[in-house]
C-alpha cells in the first residue's frame, strides 16, 4: 500500500498603550472607525451599502488621521489584541511552567482588517512550535481560523516534513482565536540563536455552518529564537525494544523527555508488507501509578519511522517517576472513510527505565 493511500485513509477519518508615534490609520482602524459611525451595529456589515455616506466617512478618516483621534483608534485596536497573550503551555495542555524554555515574541501585525499576534515560539529537536492570536474586525462570530505560513531561518526558506496543531476561540472572546502549530524541520540548530522570519499571505476564517471568509494580505514577523535552554533540559534514553504485533513489529529507538515534549521514536519492521491500514500507540503507568499514554504524532510511510508523543490530556507522568510500563495498542484505519477501529492490545507489556 502506498504512502499516499495511507494518508488518504487518514484524511477520511472523523476527528475531532503606550506611546504611539504612528498617525496614519491602518485598514483595521478604518474598519472599526466605520463601525463607530454606524451606531446601530449590524452583523456582517456590507460596505457596498455604504452608498452616499462613503465620501463623508472618507473625509472624516482623513481628518481623524491627522489628529490625536488617529492615535486613539490605533490604541483601541492595540488594547484588544495587543493586551492578550496565549502560551504554548496552555495550547498544548502542559501542566507545568515552561516559560524558561520558550521564546516570548509578542509581535502584532495588522493588515486588511485582520490583526495577527505571534506570542511564543519553541525550538526542539527537528521541531518548530509557533503560537498565534488572530482577530477579524468585521464583527462576525467565527468558529475557527487557518493560515498559510512560510518559514525562513537564517535567511533560508525551510521546508517541513509535516505539521500538526490546535486552534480555537480564546476563552471569553468572540472574535479572537489562537492557533498553535508544530512543524517538522529536520536538523534545526538548537544550540545557536536563530534569525527567524514568518510570512503569511492568506488567512481563512470559517464558522460552524462551513462559511469561509478568505483574507489576503501581508503579515510578516521577524525575531530571534533559540532552543538552547530546552536542549540543555532534555533527557535522551536510547531504546532497543522489539514489539511483536503479529503481522508486523515495532522497534523502539529513543525516548526524549523535556518540559515541552515527551516523545517516543519508533520504526515499523514490516518485511511482509502487512502494515497498511493500521496505527498504534502505547498506554500504561509510571511506577508511581500515574497514567501515561503515547499517541501517534507523525508517521513516514517511506522510512516507516514514527514519532509518538504523550497525550497531555490523558497523562500525568511524574517528574519523580523512575520507570514507565507500557502496552502497545493497534487500531485499524478505515479504508473507505469512517472511524478508527477499536484499539486492541498487542504483544507483551514492557518497561522503560527512566534512570538510564
């Protein structure tokens, strides 16, 4: 079975102010200022209906843009998105403070009525994690946001092997959303400070009814970041466990533990070509009785290499634990769409010594 078919199957699976020296108004300011002229606010304001008052509003914008009111409009925008932050720890459901190991950026860029704020960045082995806040000024109550990214590190545009993440509405906010994305970037330098440029040119907002609003613009973030502190606080345990799953085997190669990530690196041994529509994970407990679960994060159909990470919502691995005992669970993937099959225990349970 080809790698493409594997991913086609996966795609069918159901899942769940301070001093402002700036005077000229941005598009986002203009949008909000226009809303202030419409005392009876309406959802989905249509500027085509603006009609005869357009000229008056344009004149007012020119006047305001040359006075302190322009600064006030910018301050108003800054006060909504600029005053908010969203951490990598919160979006990844991490239970401990990871601030010493992440790069706080907190840069806000506005264009075409959309404000985007890059809050934090974390750099781990072969992984680049970014957390953003998004705000649309049109007053609509959207349910989700998505963005196209490009990443440059030290002036070179990098390709990434895969990406995963989470997104949703910020608690208590109608039109502000967070998005945290994790990118697989091979051989990323975790020792030196990196010059990073993140470029976005398209944002999509969609609601629960499937209606999509696409905004094209120019949002660019330039900053420096380092993964050195996280690398210094990473424990690496080499493994050589071979797990018999009947039609195929799983070889565990490495366990990496740090405050941001807890990952198992594995490889599928499939000489008979039987590993097709399956996925696997590990469940168990640490020696203190805390539940531990590793779920599939990445799988490369060409190299048969897999990365599994701890499911933070269902795990509570203690920093004081000396070992973890795990059982392998294998699930069948649907060939024609539908739900993943029931997770079935396979092979013998095994124990990983965390004090190696």
